[in-house]
C-alpha cells in the first residue's frame, strides 16, 4: 500500500481517545473490506465498523452496535465498541468529536442533506447524548469546492446568496463548505474548533475520486472515526 494512501486525522481532535482517517484515491482495497482495512491502519477494531446505507437524507442515528444501518447519512456514538464510517466522492465528509465527553459523529453531507439541516441535527443529537457544543471539534474534509460546484437555479434558491457566485446564464457556484460552517456556528460550535480542508476533490484527480468528474464510474473515499 502506498505511504500516502490515507489521511490520518486523529491529531486534529487533540485526544488519544479518538482515531480518525480518510482514504485517498491510492488506497488499495477490496470493496467489502475497505472500511475494515482503513480502521485497522489507524488502530481501530475492524470488527466494530458501522456501515450505513446512505440515501442523501437528513436522518441521524445513534449507534448501539456494529453492522449495516439502513437509510441514514449521519451517525453518532459514545462507545469504544463502535467505528463509524461513510463513503463520499464530492460530498462533504464531516467528522465531529467531543474528546472530553467521548461523543463522536460522522456525516455524509451533500447539498441535499445540508439543505435539510443534517449538520445542526447531528450536533443537537450529540448534545442530547452528553456532548458539549463548545467542546465539539469539527473537520470539514476534502470535498467539491465552489470552484467546481456548479448548480442550477432550483438548487441555488435553497442556499444563502452570500454562499453563491454567478456562473453562466442562470447557473451558480455553491460554497457548500461555507454553508456547513455557518450551520456549525449556528449550532454553537466554536469557530476555533471548526477545521476545514481547502482541497477540491474534482480539482485533484490524482488524489481524490469525484462524481462530478467521473460520473457513475467514480470510486469512493472512505471516512472512519472511533473511540479507543
């Protein structure tokens, strides 16, 4: 496996209790074992992986046991016997953790989910489960950025005008990362605790898969986070 096959995000959360990672295009995997393999690389138990069936929803679920989860795009846990996972190929992989209280979250945040406020809903659920809003650290992972995220008027009208720039004719370019940040701030996550990758998945074909670039043939990056 190439040395640069994944991003180890664990240090972002400033706690030995939290391990997290995001795979790159060069991550060698078998389709059924990619989440398990990535978990192992950062010291998480591959037998504890939760695999959600993502449907671009606003569904948030608190996870009690490993395995497949139907119809959800946001996961929460406070157990060291759970490894949360998602897959993305332009959508935002949003990693959330309150290290002090041991509450973690992982969100597949595409424009549909963000518009439905999946991010505030996840933060709210984390708080309900004992997390501190001001203690949550958020990482907005590599995803399609405004330079490449062209949308039509039916989508653009769903988002704040200051998160859009004009494109050709009635098209616009959406800054989904800014929308996510605004929603995190509105959920009382501290600005200093909101971290973001500045890399665009579509602009970096050697590093990331991109649905906008490759269509249905696009591969997927995997995100995992767990407590130890």
